[in-house]
């Protein structure tokens, strides 16, 4: 019978109890598209801020490593991850069947309703009948774009894709768009609560499509990085259990978004 190294057992138990697996990280490079408040944006001084930023920093602290944030256009996040420009994606990215063909994800962290925004009393609803002939803005590379092009563009709705969400809101405000589709909290913080969004409101109920929108939002990793996924999942579970995620969420959201 082979003998078992007692020191190795102690080390393994220590790793399990602390949530850190055997692979050490000197730093964790995280890709983000920083124009989507309250999830990720920049302060007046140019500092990254938002729910996903706080969330990522909390995960790095749990893993005893340093977060290095790398800004990237949203539709290029997955190719950049695959090209090893960074190690993970923490940018309000939904876990969908299509994306799972290309990359892997951590356990789902949170979910947020998706809603249409239009001028108050426009009468618009998130249906083909209501939007036919209308101009709808969406973030390029997002699930909103996928949904709108799949369900609306094929039925006479003019779906227009933008490189970042701020451009969507700018064109909506000046009348170049009739409506926009995005997560409800992002619409509140990035547009409706600001002077630019005066005279606009949510139009209709949240949009639902489990196949396109997926299970919720997680952190993207390369399929080859199984160790990193395990580390992230352990850190996420610990931060949910000790109340850290709830504390961060209450700083940014008016509703419970943490996936149980």
C-alpha cells in the first residue's frame, strides 16, 4: 500500500477550506466593455466603476490575486479572450448556448430583465406588430442584437447595431431611433435617470426568450482553463454565502438580481 503524504493532505484541506485550488494566480486579467452603467462604466476621473467591477475585485480578493482590467469592445470580447489578451470576461455577458460553443462560463451570478425603452406615451410594445417600420437600437454583439435580429428584423423592424451603448442612447435622445433594447437596470442608470432620458420610459413588459438570453450572467473563460473556472466558481459561492454579493448588488440595484 502506498503511503499518503501528511503534509499534502493538510495543504489540500487548507485549499478547500479557503476556496483556493492548487493553481496559483499572480494576477487575473479581465476583459470589460466600460460603457454600460451600472454594470461597468468610467467615472469622471476615468476610473472603472460599476457592479461587475466591484464583483470582479471581490473575486480577485477571494483568490488572493490582483485584478488587471482590460478594456475591449463588447463584440470583440470573446475573440480577444480566445487570443489570450485576457483571462476572463466580466462584462454583463449572458451564458447562452451559442456562446458556450466558443467559451466556457462560471456558474451564473445574476439575472436582469431586458426591456424596450421609447418615448413616453409612444404606445410602442416589444412586439413585431408594434415595431414594424420602427428603428430599434441595440448593442453590437449582444443578446439584445441577437433577439432583435432573429425576432424583429425578419418582420420589417429596422434593427440598428451600435459599437457601444452610449451611442444607442445618444441616437435615441435625438430621434434617430424610435426605441432601444437593453437590460432594465442599465437603461435606468445609463439613460432614464439622466437628463438625456427625460421624456422616455420603459415600453411594455420585459422581453423573454430563454433560448437566446440563456440562464443568466456569468464570467467567461476559455474552454481549456478548467482550473480557472473551478477557482471562480468557488469564489462566487463563497461571496454569495457570506453576503458580499448581496451587499454589492444593493449598492447598484433596486431589485434582487443575484442568482440563487
